[in-house]
């Protein structure tokens, strides 16, 4: 067990990240925050951002408020311009009700490396976005934008982008390439779980038939994910070590028919996993 880490990596997973938020809130409570590098994917980047700003319990509070709110989550809107999950409503709701403290977050990352992962809608390649004043929340929305599930794209620096989970779902290789040596990875699926092609990816592949790069991205997205799982569970590069915190079984928030009880259960599981981790650190 590592006693210190230089890098924190957060997998995405929509409301499954309430599990991640539970772990992060335990880390905050125990002042386990001394990371030099941060990588967040999709909703994992939002949980990461609240963590950086030291806004404990914000992610779970937002999730509980939205999970049964028809203005945010509605199957009637799946093929509308807003999508199943309305990110415009989410951005407005968060800004007005549980605002992200961008100024404090920017202060807390001085001298550190923070990356929000999004996917280029033209090339299918990952973008590792560095948050800046006035752009942090927009980058979070870009990283969380899903085909058919949300409005489909966001624009960052003039480039159309969407969910980073399709191009680099668990960016451990990127962290290692950039010099990370001691990495804490927070997952939203059990460690050995691999994926098959989802219905959404299959549909998105054919929907984007006129763009080979994007069509191939969706066709291979489950293979990309499984490759990252194999890398995490394989032999580690020389001089590099990591520790993975993952749910022991599938989370209750793994889907879109959800209730407050589901996100509450996943958050409590995250708290338990986080407390076990801190106890291991203290007793090592």
C-alpha cells in the first residue's frame, strides 16, 4: 500500500460517480489532498473539481436533487435537442444552487497539473483540457456530454467536444507518460469488469456513418475501455505504482431508471471504501 500519491485519476460513469464522491469526501475529511496531478473523466471530473475546491458533499447533494427531477432526467426528451439528461439545466441548476467555487479551485491548483478529458467530435481523439478562469464549468460540461443521452456536444476553444470516456476512459497511460509515479485510481466499476458494445455506442456508430473517425471511435469504444482495464490489471511500468479503489460489485446507479435511494446507497459504499482505505494508510 502506498502511503503517498502524486496523482489522482477519476473514471467517469454519470451518477455512479456518487460512489467516487463518497471516497473523495472521506479523503477531504482526513486532509488526504496532497496530489500534484489530477485527471478527471466525464462526471468524474465534476467530482474531482468539487474535491479540488474542497466543497465536501456537493456532488452527492446535486445528484440527490437531480436524479428524480424531470427537468434534468426525462425519457421523453431522449431524441430532443436537450437529450435524456439536460446538461443546460444541470449547468444552470448547479450555478444557482450549489455553485462550484472556481476561484478557490484555481487557487488550490497553483503549481499543479489538472486535466479534464474530453473527445474531439471531428477526430475522435482525446483532449486533456487544462481548466482556466471562466472556462472550468464549460470544460466539465464538455467532458460529460454523451451522444443521445445529452445534447450531444459542447464547444471549448472553438472545438466541438463530447464525453472523454469514449477516447480515454481511465487515463493512466497519459498520467504515466507525463511523469506520474504514484497513482490513486478511483473506479466506478469493479476492477476486472469488461464491457461489450452498448446499444448507445452501436447506434452512435451508425448515426455517424459520414465520419469514419467518430464511427470507428464508437465501434471500438468498448475495446478502448477493456484495454485500459487490462493495463490497470497488468504488469506496472518500471518505477510506477498505483492503487485502485473500486466498488466490489456493480453500483446501483448503473443505469438511467434511478431513485435517490440508489445514489444514496452508492455514496455510502464510497464512504465505506474510503474509510477502509484511510485506515489501511494509517496502519501501514
